[in-house]
C-alpha cells in the first residue's frame, strides 16, 4: 500500500526522525534543528557551530549508525548545515 501511494520514502524519514535521539544521544538531538531525507541523502541542520563542526568530522560514523539502526542502504550521504 505504501509503494502504491509512494509513501515509503516519507515513512523512512519519519522512522529516522523518531530514532534520531537514540542514534545520536540527547545532547546532539537537543541541538538538531532540522532533519530531511531526500533520495538517500540526509540533510541535518544544527544550531550550535562547534557541534556542527564535530558532526562534520563524525559524519561517517553517524552514517554507519543510521544504517545499522534503519537498515543497510537507507542513507548514502550526509550533508551537515
């Protein structure tokens, strides 16, 4: 049914938003202002510059944690804003 109405992408995005605190922890989750998933590319916006810089360097670890939580191939790239 989800494929018929093309909702699988949105369902995956909602699962990611719901699991974000579990994946990143409460501090990072608190300073995350926006999460978008478009075509297997994750766009994340932070409201704290030092945290943004740290997450830029840890994006490959974050990518691995997301794909472990939601299934392999869910996210292929991460852009930190």
